[in-house]
C-alpha cells in the first residue's frame, strides 16, 4: 500500500488553536482535543464577562453616587436623587454623574442644588 501524505491545512488549523491556548496550563495548551475545548470555553467566558463587566461597573457607580449623596446630606437616598434629576430633565448617565461628583465637587453641588430647587417647586 502506498503512503499518503496529508496536506498542511489541518496542521495549520491546529497550530492556530495552539497559539491561542499557548498560555494555558498543562494539557490545556498541548493536546489538540483539549485545546479546542478550552478555546471554546475561553471565548464563551469572554463574551459573557464583557456584559458582566458593564453590569458590575453600573452597580459600582450607583453605590458610589449613593455614598456621596448621603455623605453630603443633599438627599436621603440615591433613588430620590435620580427621580428628581429626571424630573428636572438633567439627562446624565451614572458614569458621568460619578465622575463629576469625584473630580469636580463644586459642579456636582451646583447640579444637586438645581435639582433640589426643581423638586421643591
């Protein structure tokens, strides 16, 4: 029987997967079947955690805004602050509000006073 030499396509595909998983530990970086499984798992995790990161940062910003509001006694809670902010039509997202509160305290006080004045009237 004659010897059959395979082409380079499968080897090239496996090498590409091995380059992706080269930093993994043990068989996860060496064995073809295991590297394929680990690559799929890593891609699924990265897709899931991109959305998770957005969720976590939003929670962090809300917590920090709440602590700043309660510390300065501007409002009793975060929810009242946000409700009055939307009623007074200050359309700022949580990240921007937190950055203003952290970096420019005077500007945050001006915004909160305008919101307070609008909520009273």
